[in-house]
C-alpha cells in the first residue's frame, strides 16, 4: 500500500445534512421541495446552479455559505472510527491525503476536527485547487502526485458515486464505498467493496500491517 486517500464530506464528517440546513436557512425559497439526497457529492458551485441561485461561481457567496457551515461544525460530526483509522495509518507509516469538492475553507474546518487542532501537516486537494473536480479524475490525479503513490497500490474511501467515478478514472484500483444514512440514492457498482462500518475495512483490507513505498514516505516528509 503506497497511500490511503479520503473523501471528506460524508466520509470524515457526517456533514451532508448540515450543509443542506445551511442552504435552507440562507435560501429557503430555493430549497423548497428539494431533498438533500439530490445534492450529495456536488461541488458548492454545482449545488448552487442546481438550486438556480444567482452568482453560483462568486467567491463572496461561497465565503458566506462556508462561514455559516463552519460556525455550526462540531466534533460530534466526525464519523465513527475515522480518528482511529488515521492513527492506524500513522502507526504503520502509511501516507494519507484528502480529496474533496468542497471549498478549501470548509475542508480545513472539517479536518481541524479530525486532526484535533494539532496543526500537523496534511495533504489536501479541495474544490478550489483544481479546474475540474469530481467526477473528473483531476483531484485524485493531483493527490496521487502529492503522495508519490502508484494508483494500483492506493486505497480510496468514498461515499458518493461521483467520487468513486473520479477515483476510478484516475486509475485507482482499490475504491471502497462507505455509505451513511443519506446514501440511499448512490450507485456503488463501481466500488471494489462496500462497507457498513470501518471494522469491515480492517477485517477485509487491513488485516496485516500495510507497508508503503519509501518514495511515498519521503514525499510526505519533504512536504511537511
């Protein structure tokens, strides 16, 4: 195993409903009759376009929405076992990174919960860092380059069909789906495996201490 890559919203944090509540508060007339499941996996710009909200690509509007979200975020939003999985990877010397369609500000707020305000360096490709985000392969291709990881020796944990498609298009061999309460409309046929809890990830994929390539470790250390 060269590296492990995480999606953030829906994987690191159980945040989809919280994102939707922010939109309902700020844009009640645009969210009437809309179900949160219809928006899962979309970037913020694409979400605003889907809701026919003017200025979908404007930075000021994105900042306003992101600020509302970040103000409501709390540690209880972390998905069960995710902190322990990070600890496991660190203990076994496996580099890891995070790929998201969300704005960098939102990603950093989510990751601050996960990394417990430690300030430790981490690798992140957000929706602000690429021209084309999921389902295009570019975010995962960028992360593979950051981690100096071979796609055939890399694992991804995702919760959406869009994210799975992006990882697969980037040539990543091991894409694992981890559904949550709002995943009912997601199609996981392109995932290598679907787990109900992280216990299944350990029992099926991490039963032995994973080893990473020296080049991947060196790249991670250089970046830190």
